[in-house]
C-alpha cells in the first residue's frame, strides 16, 4: 500500500506540478442493523475501498475521489485532481497556503477489549432485540420503536509529499433508539444515541436494557407533559443540552473556516464573550470517546484545544489552511467522513468545564423557569442565532422540579446568551452524537448542569 | 476511472442475482449505482477548489426463509469480492430473524416513461465550464452590493445511473443528470452581521441561471440588515418554499408514509377520506413530474414510479408505499421505495411532493396583508416532533410585513405550533411554484401562527 501511495503522490508533484499532494486510502467494513419493533428489517454488511487525492496547484485545491486502490486508477486520479486545481486557480485572488506540519511516521492500532468485527451478527441482532423488547415491554402505550446499529472497522492510510505516512486503525460503534408512545391522541417521541471508539464493551455499561428503558421511560413520561409557555425565562440546562448548546451555539462559530466566513467570533479572539465561569474545550484525545482519534485527516496529531478561558476567546479550531491564515499552531481538527469527502474543520469532543454548584443550588433561586434536560436537534447560524430543540423538560417552580413540558426549544444569540450564564455545576457528562456539515462526523459534547439567567423558550401555550 | 456502460451495469446486476440464486437464496435483488460528480467551489469570496468524485457500487438483498440480508461493495473489478458480497448477504439473512409479514420482492411491471431527466450537455461539462458558472454567480453577487460577502457556493454537474435486477424477472436501467449552482452570502454593516442567506438553482437539463442566483443571494442578505425584534403574538405567516420544505420534510411527509401509518406513528392513521387540511390544499406525490428532481422511470426496487394523490381539496386520499408496506395490506406499491445509492436498503419516501399552486402572484399575497411575517428559512426544523407534528423553530432570515409591504427584517423570532394546525390554517397559495429538494410548491400563506418574540 505504501508504495502505491508514494507513487501517486510523486506523480502529482513531479508530473503535474502540485505544490502539495496528499492521498488518503481506506479499507472499511461495516455491519448495520435496522429493527422496526420486533422485525429485523435487514442485517447488512458492507466492504468498501477507496482513495482521495488532494492537491494544491497554483494556490488552488483540487480533489479527486475514487472507489478503488488500483495503482493505475490512483495515478489517473492524481492527474484529475491537478487538472481540477488548475481550472479552479484561474479566478484565484488569494492563493491558498498551508501551515507547516511536522512530518510523522506512525502506525496506530485500535485495541478494543471486544472487537466488533469478531462478534457474530447473531450476537449483534440479539443485542438490538433486547433493546426492542425492553422498550416495547416497558409500557403498553409504547406503540413503536426503531433501532439502528452500526459498527465500522478498518484501516486508513495517509501519505503526503512532506514525508508523513500514517496507518491508523478505525473503530466506531453507534446505535440509535427511537420510541413513540400514544395515548388519547397525544403522540410522543423519544430518542437516544450511544457511540464509542473503544469497542463492543460499550454495551457492558450502556447495556441494551439500560438504554432501552431510558428511551421508553421518556416517551411515556412525555404523554403527561404540557406545552411550554413562549417567552423569556430563567433556565437550567442538563449536561446533554449544555453539550448541544456548546456545540451549536459556540462550537461551529469557532471552526476557523466559519469564523473566517464572517461568524460573530471573527473579531472576538482575545475578547470576552462569556461570563467568567465559562471555559470551553474541544478535545480529540479522550480515550474511547466518540469524537476521538490520534491523527486527523491531514496527518496532524489531535490535541486538547482550549477555546474559551474564563469567558475570553483564546483559540479556534483549525486545519492547515486556516492555521496559516491565523499564523497559529495546528489543532488537528481536519476530518473527512470517508474517502468520498475532503477533510474540513470539525469538532471532536466539545465541552464546558465543570465548576462548583450542586444541582439543587442551581435550582434554588428560580421562582419560575424551565429545566431543559434532554435535546432533540440543534442548529446555529453565523450571526450567532442558535436553536436547540428539547425532547425532555420540566417546569422549575420555587426552586423545585415541577410538571413535565413537551416540544419546547430554546433560542437566542450566542454572544448575548453566554454572558447570561450565571452558575456552572460540578457534575460532568459527555454524550455521543453525529454532526452534519455537508458530511457526517462522529462527535461528543457535554459538560455539567448550567444555569442561564434568561433564554427565549419557543412554546405554543 | 472509466464510467461503466449501461450493458455493464445491467450485466452485473443480472449476473449477481443469478449467482445469489445458485448459492441458495429464496429471492435476490441486485442494485448497481454509479455517480459521477464534478464541482467547483466558492469559499470566502473566491473560487478556490474543484473536485471530481466517482462513486459506484453494488447492493444485494438476499431473502432466505423470509429473513432479509443485505450487503454492498464498491470493489466491482473483483469477481472474488462480488462473490464474497453475495455470501455476506446470504449469511446476514441467515443471522437475521424471519419476518412473518414478508411477502416477496416486487414483480415485473412496465416502467413509466419520463421526460426531461437527462441532458447530454451536462455530462460533457468540465470544470472549466463550471468555473464560468461560478464566476458569473460570484461577480453578479459582488456587483449587487458592497456590503455582501459570498461565504460559500458551488457549481456542480452530476451524472447518475442505476440498474436493478431481481429474481422475479425485474430488470431495468435508468440514467439522469443534474446541474446545480448555489450561493450563500452574508451582509455586514455597522457591526451587524446578517444570518446566512442562500439561493440556488437545480435542474435536470442544462438550464440554470447563475446571474439570478447571485443577485438574489445578495439581495436577500442586504435586505436582512437592520433587523429588529418582534413581539409575541399570533400572526399571518407567508412561508417561502425553503421554509415550507424544512417544515414538511420532518413532519407531514413522514405522516403519509405507509410504514409510519402501519406502525402507529402517524396521526393520519384511519383518516383516508377525511378532511385533514384547508380545502384549498391539493398535494400529489408525483414520481413522473416533468424534469422533477426525483423523477425516475422506476424506484429503488424496480417498481414503476407514478403520480399519487395525497391530499385533494383538503381531503386525505392516499398514503405512499414501497412493495413491503403495500403487500402487508394486500395493495400494490406506489413506487416510493427510495434508495441512497448502493449503500443501504430501500425506504419509503416521497418522490416529488407537489403542492398545487394558486392564482395570485407572491407580491399580491404580501400586498393583501395588513400585518404578517415573511419567512425564508427555518432553523431547527429537524428538532420537530415527527410523531405529533409539533415544532418550535427560529424564523431566520424573516421579514415583517406591514400594510402590504415587506417592512423590515426580524431578529430571532420563533414559530411554535403544530404542522397539522398549520395545514388547516392555509388561506392562500401563490403562483410561484419551484423545486426545492423533494418539494415542489409555491409560497403559502398561513393564518394564526404563534410567533414568539421579545
């Protein structure tokens, strides 16, 4: 493999005049299951190979992806990528340069306690059937459940013309559980995801029974929930909602490509944007976490990146192109979903650092507000407008948790809202998820419970 | 990588089905997909990138003892890998559980004829041609107003083809082309940054208008400046096609899928023939729409696509079916098995979800309103409750309508409610139909929507 990749990179540089050339190759195996109620809709397996060529010619990017590792095809792809780059460079105003990266030679293997590729499909079907049976057996008002399961294993190879060659094992396990409950014309919907880069042992702690019960219990509880009021209220966010809030409302704006595109953080580096008790990290080095890896898809080592320290923006997430623009050090945030995609700046495991408040202390001063415990989707805009949908929430009345609320969401502007964070809890949870930015990345986000002085709640009551 | 020809794709599909039968499956289906895409990208005000992606592969469904296994590969050069893939489909089926409701794979029917889905000019486009389209878009946008910044855009051409064969005698091939240009902009002035404003064209024939896209993307961004907060109140809302698509995709479209209905996830269960929406609302799922984005001769399992009435004058008429859901009720598939290339099994989905237009122009729709909100995009529509249809989203960018005119941009207004209430409250449809994703619709005026502001 190394020889083929080496030759491909050489051709791009020597024959077609690339200033920079890299090739990523992958051999991947997937197992997927979909269960709808007790029905195993299909047990699925996939084998795929492919390579992606990326080059800089005359300061423009060229990219070619092919689903093969055949040497001749890769050389053609190198030629294609260089032609693409030349065509694009015609209208270039500012040629693209990339920050210097230390050459690395490494072989990284995954060391799961339970390797999913060695576990039979029958066992995987059984695990998902236990989830199904737990959910459907929880309460007769549960009417449907859908379970998706995915494991992905394989190897990725990275080589560039700067003497970096990395072979890296890949391992992801993911499952999503959806349940709906119906009673007297009220439909509720509940969702859970689990994800890990450790191994099948995730199911030893997040057992199918525990996760199944969690999703079922929420669907049933929501039957008695009422719509929330619309307006501005004090709120306590659970770690799961805090995670999505950090990811959506702040994280995307601190991806340096989006910052440069004009996100509200563009002129905020070194400035205070949040209250003193707010510190954010994006960390790719948490062992086994869904957003962790050793090298990113530009061959740059991952790290723990400090983004906001005591309310002040101190860093952004970079690839080699944006690190050069900012004249700053690399952070290892360039990720590609697979060989069909080019690497772009993505988050890894993003969280707010815990402080000192207990959950009770966070609640005690609130006369009326909302406890937003669990999210369902979120989205941000470059102007700092964020929205986080909520699938589980409660009223807070006189410092105590009150009646359940359904289908609320919170919104606001990142810069205004972060200054309104007035207490940060001492607990900590990290939740797996999938983030879409034209391609999918596996990530985690989280933090402790957090209190916000006031936030806009979109309710229909 | 050389593109596979029609004969090669069909040959591979048929050969694979035969091989699976020899290996002892009860039924088998092979789906061969090939996509060639060339893109030119605009990033932060300049054309800086071009890419070419060739993706092709084979997906196999094998049924053994009423249990389904599926496997795929993109390594089509190797006979050994194809055999291994067949064996994996077989072993997956054996590891799975029998499905008492399994009837059979679909049987052969004449394919529909479709118009305007393939244009050889698109196949022949190269990156230089696409650079021209992207440049036109970029130049027009920048000329329109100095305050705008084009952050992101694309000119792209795709050629997709698919072949299907199954052990019930289905065999088919279809090909299609797509050309697309899009531009996302923001405007900046006096410390204010607008939300991202976006315009695009997508067509099956070589007929896009990059000047219009550039101009509109710029015009929207500039008019989103000087945004003000709104008050919380119930209001008339005009949804543009973008906002409507976002709202319907996560709610109504799921509600009319037969598998959702069968699985008690749809509030439309038992409501065929009943009034579910305003009587001015008529919606078809039209898999044969001329030049439709989702128009093909056959669906993801080789069943002819068709035009199915969903809602006529507010009355619910039909649900959409794939073969499995249809056979479960003793019905025929409506040709709605959708498939994401070769990577997975088919799912029930809408083709071209066509909301019939009204008579008045969009300008007339706005000019008839004393007060209201014009909503271009929604943020957070994917967090809607797909079972109940309840949503709570941000309208951005959006504009306040006062005395029949678009008065000013609004900031951070939320909309909260239930999609089925929205459908009932539709009071008028404009005549400006366009295609966005799977939706084909005009602007829609809805009364009495809860707007949450400050």
